[in-house]
C-alpha cells in the first residue's frame, strides 16, 4: 500500500517535523524527520509494489544475526518503517579505494557467513523475517524473472526476460548446484555502504534482499561496481574478491555460474530503468540496447559451455 508521511508520523508521535525528502525513487520515498525529539529516517511505500515492512525485518535480522553494521529500526508498520538517524549515511558519489573494495568484500562475506536459511526464496511475513516459500534456487530465479517479464510487457525488451527465463529452464541443475541459501543484500554497491577509514561502517537499502546463494550477491556487486572501467579498475575487483575470500570462500566451480548471473541481472536492470524512471528516454534506450546485447552474448557463451540443455 502507499502511505503519506504525515499520516504515519501522526500515528506514532506526539510531535514531529518533516525536514526534507532524502530519496525519491519509485517505489519508495525516504524522509529526514524528527519524532518526539528523535532524529530519524522514514521510508514509505509510494507504490503498491513496495514492501518496506519486509525490508525493516531484513535489517533487524542482519543486526541481530551478523556483525554487519546497519541502522537501528525504531518502528515498523504497513507500508513504512523508521530508523535511527545515521550521520554516516552513504554518499552517492563516493569513490572506492582499493582498500575500500577489500573492506566491501569482507563485509559482504561476513553477511553471508553469518546467515543461513533452509531454502532460497523471496521474503514475506510481517512480524518476523521468513522465506515465503521453500524453493530451489532455479525456482526463485524464475519467480523473480517472471515478475520482470510482466513489467517489461510492451516495452520492446520483453525478449530479454523471455530469453533469461528459457535459459534458467534449460539449466536448472546448473543453477541448483549453487551454494547454500544466505541473506543476499541484493544491491551491495558504494551508494549503499558507508566507509570509515576504508572500513565499512554502515550498510543501508535492503529492499532487494532475498534468501539465495552468496555467489549471486558477489556477482551482482562485481557487475555493478567493478566491471565498470569508468569507475573502477582490475585491482579493485581483485581486492574485492580478496576481501571476500578472507572471510568466506567462493564455491569451487562457481565462476561460470557467476558469469551466467550477469545475463539475468541485465534483465533486472532493464526493468529497474522503467520502474525508477530516472533517465531521459534516449539515454535509457541506449543502456537497454547495450544490456540486451550483453545478456544475449553471455547466455550464448554459457549455453555453449554447458553443451545445451541439462
């Protein structure tokens, strides 16, 4: 459901002040507020697809079960949550140093090493964090890609999600050989991570979290941060992997699967471009054409390496 910030705060506080909008990207809006004298951040659903209450349960789970530093959740309701204000909130323009990349790897590995679930899947529940259904990893991927395919209907890019779905269907055994289910952050990038002296001091924005193999989370960060030569270089990527494996080894034989994930992530990225609606139409089309090209190339390469269907 969608929520109004004044309605939410009036239900919790004797007095409150809404200072400013911190982040306004569909399907959420985040405000800086003061509630009964306490400075806080308030994250609201602005579209029905948003599930901030589940995100809050993810943050609470990470705080309770791991050493990963997260904001303290103050209250959770239907379509919203409030956290304590963090002076060390991430900077969208932060440049990652080599030592910072190593710290990111170690922090992500810590999240994965200190959490576990009986199966992969999307999260549900209102009072506690729970996997919505006990799925195999290929079933979880298929559920997520099916939602992407629905969202891409009529955009001209539904062929990407259709090809990704067929790829997962053809190689279920390959994907189901992934490592055990852990808490996957889902968007572990510098704009969601705070650094203090090149150490990770805060991790935010858990809305994409799922129960899945850690190698998927690793692959997504590499793709979005360290595969971009305009932002980072090969030494950063090596430092990120070194930091990760100083805490938790990547599964043997997972290199090809991590490459395959990139094709699926490109489908998710195309969908996000439409959902978030933050780019001019011409620029968005240029990105999407490139993502389609890369996704199809990776699928062809991995399919050939696997020798066709399972």
